[in-house]
C-alpha cells in the first residue's frame, strides 16, 4: 500500500511540474504587443451609459473588460484575452461596446465629474469582478441602478445614444492608426479592377488577331477560287461547245449546192 501511495504521489508531481512552463509559453505568444506591467491585479470602474463595460483607469493604455474578456487596442487593431496581462489574440473587428464609451471618460475620471455631475465612481477589485461579472450582466445590475455613481444623472434616450454611437464610429475611422490599417485593403480593391481591365484588353487582342486571319483565309482564298472556277472554266466551256459546234450543223448557210438543185438550175 505504501509503495502504491508513493507511486501515485510521484506521478502527480510529474504531471504538475510542466504547469509553470506552459504559463511561460502563454506569456511569450504575443511578442508584438508591448506588455503592461502591473504590480498587482488591477482595479476597474464601470463606465456610465455603457451597460456593463469596465475599464482600468490608472494606466496610460486602454484596457477594458467586457463579456468575460479583456480587450485592448493597439495600432489600429484589437486584441482580447481571458487574462489582463498575457495570452492576447487578434480580434478582426472593433468590439461593439467601444462606441458606447464616451471618449472623454479619462478626464471625467480625473475630475470626478461626468458631464457636469458629480461622479462618485466605485473601484471594483479584480477578484470581485471575476466572481460577479456574469451575475451582474444577467441581472443588469448597473442598468437597474441607472446612475453608475453619477449624482442626479439621467441616462440618455435610446435615439440620442444611437446618434452618439454613429458620431464616435466616424471619429474612430478618422484616427491615423486606423486609416493606416485600411490603406492596404483600399489599394487591393483599386488593383483588382486594373487587373480585370488588363484581362479584357488581352482577350480583345486575341480576338482581333485570331479571328481576322480565319476570315481572310475564307474570303480571299476559298470563296474566290470556287467562284472563278465555275465562272471562268466550267461555264464558258459548255457555252463555246454549244455555240461553235452544234449550231452550225443545223443552219448550213454556206457551201456547195446539192445535185438536185444543180439539175433544176440547168433545166431552167
């Protein structure tokens, strides 16, 4: 029994040893993204009028938490991870929550003032966020409160929120880093019609070279030969034989008179 227990213990230790190595591999997966160093797991605050979007306020970079993911923009692209400091993967679109966030939120946070109202925001520790974010989302915890810690604040109407979303989306598209990412796509779209035009020109050149050759051979060689043979050889031969051989046999206009006719002339 002791040997069996020791063997099981050694096997468990052998399985547990590679875990730190796997964690290191995750950290080095996305070398292109500059790391954000945190002395401890960061606190977050919830953004007013955003539903349940959380942001890390005390750093220069933008780092959000929404729907169980950490989100981070970098050089016109978006990345997400289940961890706030590693394991980033490329996200091919702009997350839908981003246009619900007021671009001036950082200044409002610094001044404790949200659009002219006192903002007593609540700092949420990292552990509490991960324990409660799902139940808060399902219960619409922050929406039911309706103020997000802003005194005497009334949420904007839905129509106004949609107009603000459109304005923020247009402003986002005008950012230099976003426009830089779109330039290669625009160039590809411009090159594709040029290639199509070149293909059409090549097809036209082929049709202009090949088709006239066949037409010239038919019109200049085959058809005139048959017509000339019929008109110049066959028909004149038949006509000459009829006119020069057969017709003189019936008429006999010239020649010596017959014997009967001579006798009649002598008698006369």
